């Protein structure tokens, strides 16, 4: 006969500091099927302490007739938003129980959640591989409706050496490793000291926030001020975290932090320097990680479930995992079923058109962001934007600049940073229809192509930026629908942003300073691609020592009736000449 209790608030806080309770928790963990470090006492106690301002602990546990703890699930209640989560809020959600008592424990657990916590819906994350949905289905009563999502989760079985050998022999990967080794001191580091992980996380946080905001509009570190403290303190316990980093001199190329148990490492947080995207530092880090794990005797690198296609490139096995959602009211269950049907049907329709899940998510995010974008924009701007879409007319100017002429830089007094991606996170969203996420998505695309960022930020605000790219032969530029033949290799400075704030200066001064930055990098000439709206003043063109000038006009009506014209004026200072 089980005695099951739900303990919350002050009583639950007292249990966190109860050494006897902690000892029972650890003992039960060794007796439980499907146990991971994410359900372990030291891990979750550290989480409870660090997140005490946001979450209040909730414990549900069972004792047998001998007063032995035989079942436990560690939960938490969000104090402000009033919802229930698993403690740790991590990738895997599960419970601890002696196997023969699984169903009785789960039945009482679900009933206590329904009766005492008064929740309408309880959404879990993925259950660990040692657990399955059958026990939850058996435990659910007529008053509790259960929906279960199923997915194959990518696993890299490290005892199979073929995958790693193939990746190490790949010409592309070898070339990228060698490029780093030629550029400076390249090395892979295992981090096992709290002070060191704190130091590295202060760099990795910006890499992670930038990438995640571009991908799904979230900023894990900016939105979670407790994350660094939590991660650092976990290293006080052995066999909890596996942390590694890849370096070029003092530049953090890539970083990984996951949970481990001595045999299995669960893929956790990954970040990489976005300005190095063309060299695939994230891929190289995973290869280095797998190599280290294999040499150290680990059996599995758990890539964890998700829709990230890059994980499939490393997987050599797939585990079936389940993600349950409990509904404690018929209304909530019905809404979920309707929503599931709509999403599933839409997914099948889009699949026929070969539209993948990631594209669907981008569409959903963009549609969701549209109301907030429209709120911050004047009706006049919205009207003019619609007119531009219907009757598109883009005018750009192309200059060839001689960087050997010192007169060009007589007023180049603004200091620009080179590849300082952190500046992008300082964008305040003050340009119509351009959110910070929009800016970051474009930036990641440019970094992946090898474009170089020139930026200026002051007091946490992005003042201006431009992009430098290598061009050769036929190239298509933004704002002109036809390719432009650039012939031999050259460089193009383009895609400028200028804040509306006074301290940002004017577009001419900023472009002049960017050109000076390009000259300092050793280049003798550069092409300049400028939108008409930037209105480079005719008087200042004298300072740019123009060799040639071209005007590119691209127009269309309702996407059709396209027209492209090029006005080519040689050896002219001004477009009016």
C-alpha cells in the first residue's frame, strides 16, 4: 500500500535542505529505470536554489509500508505565470520509481496534480529513452486525457567507429581544421572548473543568444539571468556536466555544454562564433567532442530530439521517444485535438509541396510577429510599403573606389569594429519592418557566405553597420533582379544600416570610415553599392575619387512586367554629369 503526498511551498523548500530526504532521493535514483542526471538530486537541488526567485518547488513522492521512498517526481511552480513544470526545465522529463510500482505511483501522482494543483493542462518535454508512454496511458483515468507525440531521436553510438573515421577523413573537414591551424594556435579544451566555465559562458552567451533569436526568437541568456550561476555551480558535482570549447588563440570558435553520466553525454547547449560560419565551427566542435568521448570510453552521444537537420548527419541510430501532454478538462483536450488535426493536415499539404518543418516554423513566427511590427509603424509607412510591394522600384548606385587616394579618408574619423557580431544584439528595432530578429537572420546568412561585418555600437545601441563581400564574375545584388558581371575578383561594400540617432552621424561619414577600415585591411580598391534613399551627397563624391559610376534601376508591377535598366557613365564625378 502506497502513501503518496504532494508537498509544496515552505514544506517543499525545507525538503531541499533535508539531508535524509536527499539521501533517499539518491538511493531511489539508483533503483529506477529511465533515470538520467536531469532527475538526480544534486542537479535539481542546484536548480531549485538558483531559480528560487522564479520557481517554487513541488514534490510528489510515495512511501511503502516500511516508510521507504519508492517513487518521486520533482516539479516546480512558476510564481508569476502560474504553471507547472518539471524541475530543471530541461530536455528530458521523467520520474523515479521502483519498476514494479510504476503504475500505482503514476496514478496517484496524476490524481494529486489534478486535485491539488488545479491545472487545466500539463505539458511535458521528451521522456528519457528508458521510459515509454504505455505506463502513462495505463495510469490516466477517465478524468485525465492524454495526448502523446512520438519521434525518433538521433543517437551517435560511439562504439561504431565508422562514422567518426568518415568525418575525420572528409576533405572538407580536414581543410577547415587545417585553415584554423594555419591562422594561429588552435586547440580543443575540456572545462571542469566553475570559474573557467563562468569565464567562457560570458563569451558564449552572446553567440547562443544571437543564433537562437534568429532561429526561434528567443534569447536564452538575456531572458534567464540565473543560467550562468546555475551552470557554474553544477561543476561542483562530478558526473553532471560535460563542457568543452574550441579555440583559435583567444577567440572562442565554438562551445558545448551537456549532461553526462559516465557513459552517455546528452547534447545540450551549443554555440559558435557566427562570423566563422563559413568554416563550420559547430560541425568541427561536434567532431572534436565525439573524438574525445570515444577516446575516453563513453558509449553514446545523445543528439537529443528536435527538427535540427544537422543532428541527422551525425546519427547512426535512432531511439523512439515520447512527449506527453495531460489535459484535466474536456474543453482543453478538445481544443488540443482540433489544433493537432489542423497542424497535421497542414503539414501533409505542405509536405506535398516539399515544404519542411523549419520553413513552416519560420512562417508561423513571421505571422506571429506581424501585429507587433505594424503597431510600431505609422499608417503612412505601411501604405508606402504596400505601394512599393505592388509597384516596386529600386534604384542603386555602383561606385568603384580607389583606396590609394589619401583624400578619401580626410574625414574618416569614426571607428568601426571588424566582425564584432555582439554589436548586432544592440539593434533597437527602430527601422520600419526590421526587427532585431530580421537583422540577425540576414546577418547569419551573410556570415555563412563569408561576408565581413563592419559595425559601430555606443552605449548598448547599434549606430551603424555595413557588409564587405568578395565578388567575382556574375553576381546578383540585393535590389537588382539581374546578375552583374564583375569580372576579376573584387570586394563590395554594401547593405548599410544607420541609426536615426544624432550621434550616429550621416551616411557619408559612416561610409567614408568603413572605406578606411577596408583600406587598413590591405585592399587597394572596393566597389560600393548604395541605395538611392541613402542619398550620398554629390559634394562628398569628390572625396571618393570615383573611377566609374553606374545607376541600376529595377522595377515591376504586381511582380510582373519587370524592367531593368543600367546607366553607365565612365570617369565621372557626379551622376548628373
